[in-house]
C-alpha cells in the first residue's frame, strides 16, 4: 500500500500543469502570477496528503472483499439476487472484483470531492488576499507616478555591478530622446566641464555612496538640477528641470559663475601681461597691480607693491593723468618710465570706471627701435636695388620718376641731372624714341598709350622689347600700392643666345642618341617621357606619334608588357621613375622577352629628378656567355679528371718505387750476398734514380692535394734550428756527390714558431735541392734563419749562374724549369710547392737574383698560426 501511495505521488509530480477544477477563475494577472502559483501548489500538496491514504484504503477493501466473498454471499442471498439481477454473479470471480472496484471508486470520489472543496476554499482565500495586496500596490504605484509626473524629471537607477541601469521619466525637457545611452553620454548634451563634474560625482556615488547636488545648464540652454543618492543599496540619479524661483536663482548663479570666470580670465591675462597693469580705488590709491608692475618698481611681489603704494609714473605724469580722468577722457601718452633701474619708453593708457580707474603701460622701446631699423632697411633696400644688375625704375601716381638704379640709368644712357628733374614716363619714352633706343613701332602713339595703361591696371604686365641695337628686353610693369608703376628691364639677350645654343646641343644630343644601338629613354620627374632615341622606338615597336606626345611611364609599360610580361621588373622600373624617395638607387635587371631575346635594363636617377632608362640587347652576349660557361665547365671536368688521374697514377707509382728502393738498399747493404764494385755502383744508381722519381711523385701528389683544397696543416711548435738540421741532413748525399759546401747560420735563441713541421722541412729541402742543382763544384750554399718582428725569415742563397730578368716572374710557376746551362734537371715543381706551402702558412716568398751573381730565395713564416687558405 505504501508503494502504491508513492506511485501516486510520482504520478502527481509528473503532472505539474494539472489544477483542481474551479467554477469561476479570474483572468491571470502578471503581477499576481507568482502568488497564485504558490497557492495552487500548496493546495495540491494538501490534497495529495489526503488522496494517497484514501486510495490505499479503497484497494485494501477490495482485497478483503475478495477473500471473504463466498461466506458473505452464503449468509445473505438477497444481495446476491440483486447482484444477479444486475448481471454480477457472486459465484464468479469477475463479479466479486467488480463489486470491490465500485465500492473503492465511490470512496475515492467522495474523498476527492472533499479535498477539492477544501483546496478551493483555501485558494479562494489566498486569491482574495493577493488581490487586495495588488490593489494596494497599484494605488501606491499610481501615487508614485503622480508624484513623479508632477515635475519634469528623470530617474536613473543602478541596481548593482554588471546590471544595466533603469530609466524612468521623460527626458524630453533635456532636449534628447528617451535613450539610455544617449542620456548617459553627458558630454553630448552638457558642456565639457559640467559633464566631467557629474561623471566624477556618479563615480563617487556608485563607488562610495557619496550623494551630491549639482546645478547645471545644458547645451540647448535648459537649466536643471542633478541629485545623486544611495537608496537601499542602489545608486539613484535624479535629473529635474529647474523652474520658478529655483530657475531664477540658478540663472543668477550661472551668470555669477560666468562673470567670475570672466573676471578670473581677465585677471590671469593681466597677471601674465608682460607690461605693468594697475587698478586704483576712488581715492586714486593703488588697489591692485600685476607681477610685471611689481618687477618694474622692484617690489617683492604684487601685494607688497600695492600695500606700499609704489608708483610707476612720475608725479607730474600722474597729475596730468588724474586731470584727464577727472575731465572724463582717457589718458593716452608715451612716457619715459624707470623700469628696474633703466629708463624705457612706455605707451601708457588709463581709463576711468565707476569704482576707480585702471591703467596699463606697454614697453614700446623695441617698437621705436624697429621703426628706426625699418628706416635703415629701406635705405639698405634702395642701395640693394641700385646694385642690382636688372634695371629698375619707379614712377609715382603723377607718372613722374621717383626712384631708379644705376642699371636703369646705364641701360638707357640717361644723365643723372636729367633724372633728378623728375621727368614723366611719357617724356622719357619720347626721348628714348628720339635717340632711336626703343623698338621700332608702326603706330608709336598707340604703343605708348598701351605702355602707360599700366597706371590704371591692378595686374602685373609683361612685354618684350627688341631695340634696334639687337638686344632682347623683358619688361615687367607692376602697379604700386601707393599709386604709380614699377618697371623692371631684364636684358635676356645672353639668355636667349644660350637657349639657342642649348636647343642646338639638344638636337646634337638627339642625333647622337639615335646612333646608339642601346635603347635610351629619359623620363621627367612627373613620369612622362622627355627624350628617347630611335633604338628605343624600334626595339619595343612603339608608335612615333605616341612618343611625340610624351606619354606617361605607365602607358609605355603597358605597351612594352606585350613583348616582356615580367611584372616584377616593370614594377621596379615604375617605382624608380615615379617614386618619391629622397635617395633613389640605380637598378639593373635582365629582361626576358617573348621572342627569346634578352635585354639588360638599367635605370639611373638624374640630378634634375629625371630618370635615365636604357635597354641593351644582350641576346648574343648571353649566348656567348653560355658557350663559355659550358666550355669552362668542360675544362673544369677535364682538370678534375686530370687531377684524379695524376693522383691515382702517383699512388700506383709510389708502391713499386718503394719496393725498388727497398730492394736496391738490400743489394747495397749486401745482405743477400756479396756484390762486386760494378754491381754496387749499379745498385747505387738504382737507389738514387728511384729516390729522385719518388720525390717527383711526392711533389705531384702534394700539388694535386693543394689543387683540390683538401690539404690540412698539422700545426704545432716548429723548432727552427732542428728543422734546418733535418733539411740539411736530407741533402748530405747530394752535397757530397757534387762537392758543394753547406753553411747554416741561426741565432741560438731563435726558438720556435707555429706551423706544420713536416711542410716547413719540405720547403727548406726543396730550396736547398734547387740551390745545389744550380751550383758548381767547390761553391757554397748558405741556409740562414733570423727573426724580424713577428716573423721568422729563412734565406737560401747559392753562388750559381743566377736567373735572367725575364725568367724571374715565372720561376714559381708549375713546370717552369730553366736550367740556364746548369746540370740541374727537374719538372719545375719544387719552387711551386714552396710558394704554396709558405702561403698556406700565411707567409711570403720571393727571390733576388741576377746573372753571374747567384740566387737568394727568401721566405717568411708568421709566429702565430693563421687559417690555411687556398694555394694559387
């Protein structure tokens, strides 16, 4: 039963919209919706509390009836008969269940009816209470609206952080629409100072709850009051139109504020005035002075000057000023005033007012100096005009000459005395015509009247005169502001001659450009074509008629792009011609055309802002370069193949040579059996020849390694004396065989330097071998080492035949072997290897030799190691 009651509760909870039937329900009021829902929910909970036990009792009764149905029907047959008449036989289980169901349903209906009546009565009382409360609330709201609309005002309420403000009222009296954003944009309808004040007050109200009262005037002229209060945790702003006495008071306050601001502004202006200013009371006593006044009278400050009554003007000047003010006129004179111990000229102005008088003094000493300077400038200007090479003459309003310079007098050969008599413009023209210095005119009178019409004109006029003496004069007549005319006679004869020469040179230049094979075009600062040659026209197949019109560079590019569509090059060219950069850089590009031709494009800026553009046809040049490049690549491949071959062959030769040397040494040592003298001699020849051949192979390998750039120096400390001894030890056999002496000289403290010990020994060995090969029996070869600064210098010299002058430049080249009658034979690789190894160490090698005086080879090695570089 309890489980069934729980199911009933679940059933009710799944039907939240079910309500008890009510005969008459009032219309739903949004203001009362929440209260009505709460009352209905309460009634349903009460009904459910009664309904679930009732239903449980019904079904329990039905079960008991089923259990005892047989006995009950057996005792009383009348009900059974009645049930039979109704079609429900108690003997059948179906009839017993039906009877139980009807009884339970009846109990359930009665229980539901009782609960419904109870809930309806409860809801009716709740509804009546809510209706009464709503009516009271509506009355209070109507009264609040009545009070709110009694005045033209607006309320803005901020409930909390992050919540939008609420506006109540009609803001039309402010002159804006009822728009919250517009209303809160105070700067849109208030002056900037008042807008800033109300925004700051609102920040304090919303942040700290500080109330405020402000009176202000809108941009449209309306007066209003702004009140801010914190009410029930909300910030409330009230904007109310000012009317009646408050309006008059606010207008008066606003006027007073403006007057105060104006007074403060004027006072600040007078305080900042560079000249002294003062105000006197009715008794002519100083009431106020500015800082400049205090400075002039050497007071501590303005208050000190007013308190002590320090006067700026002399007594006589003050009395004269007071008399003028008593007579009702302003006092205005230039007076000498002592300012900080210096007498200065001041322009003094004093006026009378209701409360006293006020005055101001301006220092005009500088103005007086400027007037004197202006006079000097005028004289200097007249002197400058007199020294101008251009003839200048000035006529006054009466058409008489007023000023002239020496160039005018000399141009027309007029006497100074004649000009000082102030002749008229017409008289001077008549005299010049009589002396035949004016241009010849068919109607002189009309021409003269045209010249003199400049006195009645307001615009500058320009004429060209061509006198009989062949001169060309540019005459400019300009009306003077005070009346009269100023003439300037510019002799442009030489200028026109130069222009003619320039035109002739331009034609020569054009003809010269037309003979060039390169296409040339010059674009002006405005980007228009100024100059071109015939090659430019034919190379790009342009119309001569179009080029004569001076088209813009954009039009030229559009026409040329059909033959060369490379947009990047044309954009770079356009930027070069029309760019506004102060520092334009020349550009060079290669342009591929659709007809398989290639052009080198070069653009260079010219001093006058123009741009020179050249197009050079390099199709043949490119083809030749391509052929040379392919040939060079083939030569490089051949050189690499040669080096590889030499390297391979040298390695292949070294192995059998080593065997030959080894076995010949065994024969000479007679380790395999005794040899006769001739056999020993043959074995010696084999050893020497094999050693020479091995040296040649080693040199070839070294050169091949150097050529490939793969040689690495094993840098370390090189003992100079030890290295010299090792090299000398390697040539002892040759020295003994040739009968040559070897002298070695070096300082005991010469020490060491950084280098490859093996390569340095090889350098000295090659130099000694070369010296021995070019020496004769009985001569001496010298090996010397010394320090010079940060270098170690090795010197190898011999007493041989020497080297001719024409061979000195080639002795270090490969395969250059010039015996010059000596018994030395070789491939010419020794000195080449010497130079390569010395330069790899960062040193230098050279020789000094002359025929008959022997040869000296000098090589230097730096103390410190340097990065190995490619040998030549």
